[in-house]
């Protein structure tokens, strides 16, 4: 039922300014894209594991490790087939996983509203930052309505339990149409609901969330920058 | 000066041949409390959308006439501008929630209006207290129960402090006490200067209103003060509104005159006594004797526990123990969030117990496949929008038949019959999305009934239905029950429980606090502590020392005393 990835904790990392968190996300993304050999990526992954433990968000990793494992295997196989370079394939697979892991940690420690707030502080107009984070907001309700649709179909005799993996996956495909249709229909209702709450009325919008850029933010960014250049120097 | 004026308003939706509202005229003064009633599909929700300029800003069509708020015409004003003056609680209140916790949900609108943070804090705590959600500050709205979501959506609109508040069926998912509280709250808000327009089917709360407007087939057929209207039972019934049971009783006893309208249960009691009516002990004993108990065990629920993983206070069911018998008409009642929906979703294995087990026909439920259970058990979901997924009405109904491999001829016949039963004959090829909420609800019932399951589970079937639709649905269920089908119904509507169900289970905070016959339930003194309310008719019968569940039972037991000294 905990559909959002956000975990309400009071750790050092949770308390960082949303802008700091967004910067860290971008820095790690760029860093991972700069490397194309396995070793530095493994090092970064270890560091991410530390961050994840420190922010007490390992439990989210458990939720998606299967997905990561499948992606990892497929990436290795595909790259090896096409480039015949196992080392590179391994790096690509590790990189993909590390990228997902970075995003996962970010979403574990950042409320969606914080994300919007952060983008706003970085100078994006509210409408834009809201639209960008809207996708994240809608994922949980999308999943929920998908679950209910599946329940509704199962309760009317749709058999999703028998058959091998491929057969079962095939049975899920017709489910996608009603689920997508429902979300599109809900989109118009959402636009109405937003305006009913005054969305768009004032140019300048106030914010209930209020964060100060503090010493911790400064120190964190500084540390990460140092590590960054250290890594780039070595590899 | 009128605050709100509607002149000759007509509107026809695009792609529709007949108008949704036609020549609407009325005006609203400040601090008025208005109730809009009428059959489902009569145009009430369309009017609400016109009043907030959602029509024609979002939904296009042929618009004529004029709506003015404080002398400003609103047709071309954006919805967000109107939002400063008029707050709207949508019928689909779930889409009004999109934040990650309760506080931020309410803050969202306040931020749009550029309020200072201190003012936001104040309004958030005020409104949450008003709707009774002050202990839910950090909860994720998606994890709230249906009724709690409805309260939160209301709070998020109230916090904007509009002048006029429009509520489109604001209590469909609320428990009886919650309903009373909301109406008391609304009444109170009019005293603080708010003007309120409520669209509702609930007649018990009708006396709170200053003005009642009744719709039929897109037009206003009657408007006037409450006293004038409530005594006209037949007129109300014809327009899809449930007449108050006590008034129906009085009418059948020929006691109802323009001067003699019993406004309270006490009034009614006095009037009955004045006319020397009393209740017969013998006949009452006959009634209570008639109640037979079903004996064939269907479900055995043993120490059933359910806990949501990784959610604080995630334990929803705390060890349920009881039996369900074949051929029963069972009502499951209790306050919002007491675990009713969670429980019934276990019966067809949509949910799996965290602890404990359910035995279905001598075999552990977990040894059945869900698809296998679907043959025996039909399940009507709480919100029809979640259940309906096909692109035409017919496809929606056929889905179950096809899954259960019914032969082709039977499918055609079944569809035809069930559409007739739920009165949707003309809609066979329509897209379910354009149906009204009441029509959607009937469609979802039809799509379940069509396979004629032995057991029918309904989660709050009253949502969006008007009185006539509700009666025909309930009579249908009664008929099926008499044919041997087991009916299990979760509901907040107490008069339905009284008139139709035979046994009731009351849940409170995930535990069973009552398990017995419906008559026993309504004789209990604790009923209000369980979040339930006594229907006025039953309250009246208790003044005579009995628990009579319907007008018919009342008439059966009443005797006119010949001895004038009694």
C-alpha cells in the first residue's frame, strides 16, 4: 500500500534543502555517464549504498531489486552480443543500475512537493515545475487504479494465475487499454479539480513548505564536489 | 440584492441531442442553505458545473441564459477566478486529491491564493478540526478510506473560504454519524456567513434547508420551502426522492393534514397517542418469531487479520471470527475506515489474510483460484469508475460471461435481460464514460448480476443512485435472495439495512462489536458509539417499546384503541 517511494524519515539526508538534493541527483547522473569502465561505477555504487543506508531507505531497494536484476542481465547479454566486449557490457549494465539506484534514493528522501519546490527555487515557473513533477504524483494513483481494474476483472473471472510466465504476461496486455483510457479520462477531471482549487490564479504563488539553505547543504555539496574531482582525477 | 442569479439557463452537451438543463431560473440570497434534489441524470451536476464555469470553460456545448454572481456574469470567467467566490466539492472527490499528505493537500489551494504561511497554518488546523481529521496530518490521502477522503476533499475546499459552497453529493461515502456531522457543520457554516448549495438524495437532513429545488428531466419542477414539500410523499417519490418514513406512515394512517406535519419523532409520537394508537404485543411477537436462521455454512472466518505492510498503523483487521450462511442477507456496517471493504475483499481472494483463515464450503479459501471463485461470487465495487473498463456498455456486461465461457445464445439473452432489469436498455452501445454516476453504478451491478452468481457482494451500492433506482436495485436483490442467493452488503444507509438485511455485523477499528439480527442491532443502546444512527421511524417505534423496521411492520403492529382512557 505504500505506493510512493518517499519514506518519511528524519535523517541528515532527508533534511537537506530540495535544491541540494536536485543538485546531487544531477551530479551523480553526470558522473555515471562520464565513466565507461566497471571499476569507478562499482565504487560509485558502493557510495550510493552507503547513502542509502545512511538515509534508511534500503527497504525501497528490496522493492525493485528484481527489476534491477532483470535489466542487469539483459543489458549484459545484449551488449555482449552486439559489441562482443564483455567489459563494456558489464560497465553499461552497472551504469544502468547505478542510475536507477540514484533516482531511487532521490525519490526515497524527497517528497514530490519538495521536488516541485526545488525546481521552483531553481527558477522554473510553478506551472512548469508542477507539470514536470505531475508524472511522479500520478504514478501512484495510476498504479492504484490499475490494481482496482485488475481486481475488477479478476473478480469477474479473468484468470491471471494459471499458465507459464509468457502466457500470463500475454493476459496482462489487454488490461493496458482500459487502464490507459481511464488515466486519460482522469486527466481532464484533474485539470478541472486543479482550477477549482485556484491553480493559476496568481502569478506569484506562496509555499507552505519552507526550507533554508544551511551549513549542512553547503558542506554536503562541497564534500561531493571534492569526491567528484578525486574520482575524475583517478579514472 | 441576490448573491447568485440564474436566468433562463439551458445547456446541451456536445454530441448530445437533448439539453442537460433547460430554462433554469432561480436565485440565491446570502446565508441561504439550498438543497437540489431529483432523479439521477436530471441535470443537477450539470448545473453545479455551470455555476463554477466548468461549463462552458472545460466542457463545451450549446449554452444559453445567464448566471451572475454579485452582478458579474460568470460564463467567460476562468474557473480559477470563480474559485475565489465559489467552492465546489466534485462528485468524483477522489480526483480532487493529489498531494502526498493531508496537510499539503489543504495547503495546495491556499498556496495558489498566495496566502502567508501563518495564515495557512491557521486555516489548515481549523478546517481539519472541522471535518474531524485532525489526527491524520501526515497520512497519505491515498491510504485513507472512502469517507475520510471525502472529508479531506471537503476540508481542502473549505480552507479556501469561498462565499458560496457547492457540494455535489457530499455524503455518499460517509457513515451515518459522519453524515449528521457534515450537515450540522454546513448549517453552522451558513450562520457564519456562507451560502450553501447541496446536491443530495438524503431526505433525513432535508429539514435543515431554507429552500428546496427539485429537478426532473433537465427542468426545475418545484422549488419552495421545506414544509410545503416534505408532506407530498407521492410527488417526492415520483421525482426520485425518498419521502421521510414517518410521513409515509402518517399518510397511510390518514393522519396527515397540512396543519399536522410531525417535524420531530416526539411530535409523531404525541400525534399517534392523541389519536389513540397503540402497538400490539401479540403481533410484535409474531414478527419476531418469523425470523428464521439460515443453517448451511458458507464461509467460516477464523481469526482473520489483515495488515498493510510498511504502513504505520497498518493493521486493518484484528482477528475476526464469525460465520456466513448460505441464503443470508447480511449487512456489514461501521464507521469509515473500520475495515469493511478490506474484509469483503477477502471473500473472493482479492486480498489474502495476513493471519488466520477463511473456510469456504469446507475447503480453505486459499486453495481456490480467484477465477474459480468468480463463478460463485459476484462483487460490485465501491466506486463504479474503478470497476468499469470496457468501451461500450454491452462489452462491459459481456466480459464476465465470456470469461466464464457462457454459450453464445445465453450471452445475448443475458445482456438483454440484465439491461432491462437495471433500466439501461437504450444504452447498449454507449461509452460507459459518458453515463451519469447513477447509470454507471447500475451498469456495474448489471455486469455482475448477469452471470447469476450464488453469492453477491456489494460495496456501498447506494452511491449516485436516486430513490427509485435504489428501490428497484434493492427489490431485485431481495428477489434474488428469496431465490436462494446469498447477499452481502456493505452500506452506510441505515434504512436499507433495516428494511432489507436480516443479519448485521458491526465493525469498529477492525474488530467485530456486534453480530446478530437486524432487529437486535437497532434495539442496541450502543449504536451511536459504533458510528451508526437510528432511522427516525425505528426511533418512533422504540417510544412504544418495540423495534419496528419498516412502515409495513409498523402498520401491522398498530392498533387503534377503543378504550378512550388509554
